[in-house]
C-alpha cells in the first residue's frame, strides 16, 4: 500500500502523488507570536512534524515552510493581537514578537519537532503581499475603499469549496464587522488602512496600512513553494475563514489550483471544550514541560489520530506516560543486550517478528498517518520481543531490533530518546566517569571508585564489572 492522505477539499483519502517526482512542498500555518504556545499548538505542530518526518522517511525531499504571523492578525473585537500583547507587556511590538518567536522554537525543539526549512515572517514579506493585492486589483477580484482593499467574493464563485459553507452561512460566521464600506458582507480585507495610532504599518499604493491576516500565507507559501503546493496544513479552526480566503486570493491571482492536499488537524479538548487562548482554559507548553517529559507529551498527542480531538487531563497524560514506559523499557533492554553482547548470532525468529511488525507499522502510517495504530504495533512488537527474551538465553544479535526501534519509534515518531544531543552528552559523561573509576581502581583508590559507582546508581545507572570490563545500563 502506498501513502494515502485524507484531503479536506474532497473529504476523501487519496493516494499521495506530489507535483514533482521525489519532492514535496508543504506549508503549515504557523503561530501568531504574541504569547506562549499551549498544548493545542503542540498537537498541531507535532501532527505536521510526523507528516514531514514520514515523507522524508519515504525518501521524499521535503521542503517544509511554516510562517510566523508577526503582524496583522485581528481578534474578533477588531483588535490586533500583537499590539494588544505589546501593550500588556510594555514592549515594542517587534520586541514582543521576537521574544515569543524564540520561546516558540525553544518549545518545539524540546518537543522534538524538526524545524521547518523556512520560517518566513509576515513583516519580512510586505512587498510580496502588496504585489499580490495589486494583481488581484488588476484582475478585478478586489476593490479599494478609503485605503482598505477588499477581496470581492462574488467574483470567485468557488468561495466556500473547502469548508463547504454557503455564502449566507459565511456571513453569519464572519467576525464582528466594524466597517461598512464593503460591497458584500462576506468580502474580506486584503490590505487594511491604518489609523494614526496603529504602530505596525507600512506604505502602500493605497496609503499607510497593514496586510490582512490571510494574505501573508498566500504570498509566502507561493513565494517559497510555487503557485501550486503539494500539501497545506493547519488546525481545523483555520479551515474557515482563513484557508478559504487563502484559496480565493491565490487561485484568483494565478488561475491555478493552489493546493493539492489540504490537511487539518483536530484540537485538544478540556472537559469537551476546545483548549484556546480566548477561552482561558489552556496550559502552555512550558507549564506542561514542568510536569511531564517532552516524550510523554508527544506520546500523549500521538496516541490519538491527528484528525480526532484529544481530551487533555492530568490522568490522560500520565496514562500515556505509563504506556510509553513499556516501549522505553523494552528499547533499553535491547540496547543493554546489544552493548554487552554486540556479536550475537542472527536469529530468524527475531527477524520474522521484526518484519511482521515493521510492515504493520508502515501500513498504519501509510493510512493517513495513523499514529495510534503505529504505536499499537510498537506495543505488540515489544511484547513479542520480551516474550522471546524471557524464554531464551542464547547469544543472539539484537542489533536489527535496535535499528527497528530507532527507525520507527525514533526517526518517524520521535518518541524514543529524540533529544539526541543530550543523549550523547549523557552517554559520554557516564563513559568518562567509568574511565576515571578504572584509573582510581588501578591506583587502588577503592573508596573513591566505589563512590562513583554508588552515585551513578543513585542517578539510575548501574555498572557491571565482567571479565575486566565495565559495562553500564540504565535502571
Ligand atoms: Zn495561514
């Protein structure tokens, strides 16, 4: 079976065929950087991290673009989120966005999300956005009133094709409208005239103003990925109006299909209600990391499919941690055996177990990135291997098993020790201490040597002296 992706546009799982052979261009709507990211964001970016990791594992050269909204994102009240945040923290708007961009990357790095290849900022792409508005005006899809430019939705009959909403419903669902200068209530702003007190504003052919939020994603995605993208991702709540407006702007400007596969992740719920900043029922990633390990958060999110909502509660994350521990201990057991018995015989029985489970894992991932099922096969694999290891004492090579864990659980899912840097440093430290202990023993400084051993034991690392060599394993 080859990879199938659920396409929101067609509401069907479709075989994945990229536009250019061997290459994938993916754009994901990034954060609006005015405060710390919460677990809802973690679900979104972990979901797309898995998509990128898996596509790379399949051999594609993936160009992953994720924007940073550092301008022009209005609240339902018509207020600019960045300006609101800047006032709250008594910072210059650019200081505020810089602070939260850094925090965002720090959180994502900790959660094991690979960095996008390009992280374009809205404020760095004002000329591209102005150019897109000019094209839309020239082609008759937009009109200007008092320094504000609107997209005329009556000129784009396909408006609504992604969210399957009719224009009348769109009006009902639209943000509270403060302006009355629009031709149609559902027309949306491409460029907004700035009042004198507005801080983040730029010169344009229509006077001083700032871009509408939807515009940046069209301008920046097409700049870096071309006029037709393979995949565009984002949260389900972005489907309307944001992605609908992106389609209208882009397709009206180019006359081409904007996105081949639209992917939307579901949200994190708290007591059945969406976790969001506006509702105040959120837990930031930084707060969550004080309580849970990064792998545990990742594991918790991945045990639910990206298109399904996940209910957050302390006990749910703890339960995920316990599940993850089972896979981790098997992985550690195998690593320990590989370290102490690096030259065992190849075992056809183990190879068979590995082959069967690897196949199931790939089938699950090929089926629209079914991570809960993929994790399920890792549980089964761990159980089978433990059963085998409990009953046999032959010196068999577990190197192939270790590799399967590293590939499936590490490289693809990122739930096995992914903080490689810390892992290597940790290992090096332990080995350095073992070396020091050996020197101390050679000099008959038994007390100090024993102290190293017992201190390591306290830290969860036990040493074993066998045939003049010391090996170690985590308890
Ligand atoms: Zn976007």
